[in-house]
């Protein structure tokens, strides 16, 4: 079990803290708003009312041995930047931070923070992908324009999908889920069936062709 701290228990921070807790990690929630602490205290292992923009407060929290700290402060950019600065000065190395604008991102990046999250824009991107390609159930960006996608084989398209995957060298079929049966790493000749859920990995442009409503004959 890892130990994490989430600083800022607004909508994003509280969801992240609760998700980490559900996974099984120990979570410390920190916010200067006592009402938020009271609201989430029962769902987290530890919670604390504190203004982390104060350097002395960060030192008292002793977060340097935590597996990671998420700074989820959004609207108060000054508090976000000061919190990050004090965390770095106290020896915390694995820092994640929420950014609410391009300028906020640049300021965090100038402090050496590499793990910067844009919740609103990222969720907007995901929504756009799902709206554009309704067969896609989920996807994960792997970097360098490569993705994994989970999608459902549409009616009367199973053979067309299999042919496309087999003929496209860069698209890899990782898994097939058929009702209660799961086939891992199927070979190229393994037959697909309508309504199979499949997990693919490959370049975005190739996956977009397959993730459209249905392939043209």
C-alpha cells in the first residue's frame, strides 16, 4: 500500500483522493477549508485543515517520504505555486499538479514540475473522442501518437475488422472479450464475432479509421 497526499479537496482533488483510497492506498487529504475536510474525513485515512501556501505548514506535514503528492489547488494560482515551491524545498520529489490555464502550466513547468494535469481540457478531449467515435468504450494515450483503444465490433463487420487488423502492421490486437470468455494475445487468424469487445494498440491515424461507425465495404 502506497501513501499519497492530495492538497486541495475541490471537485477534482476530492475525486482523485477518493479514487486513490478505493484502489487501496493510504491517503492524506489537506485543505484550508474546514467544511471540505469535514465532508471527506470519513472517506480518507487522514485529513487536515492547513494552508499549504505557508512554508512552515509544509515542513510540519513531513511529506518527503510519501510516494506522491498531488497539488489539486486550481483557482488560487498563487497558493498552487507556493505549495509546489515549498514541497520541492522540503524534499518531495514525486509532485503532481493541476493547472487551470496555459500560464499556470508554464509557471508550474518553470518550477521543474513535469506531471501537470489539465482535468477540464483532458475530459473535454475524451468527450470529443467518444462523441466522434461512439464504438470506443475507452482509450489510453501511450505517447508518440500511439494509443490503446477498447471498442465493440459492430454488426456485420467482424470479418472486415479482422481483415483490417491483419493487414495493418502497426495495429496490434491485444485482447478479445466475448461474453464471459477472454482471449489474450490472439493470433492474426483468430476469428472475430459481432459484438466482441476488443483491445487494440497502434498509431492514432490507423485506430481512427477502425473506430469510425463502421468500415466501408
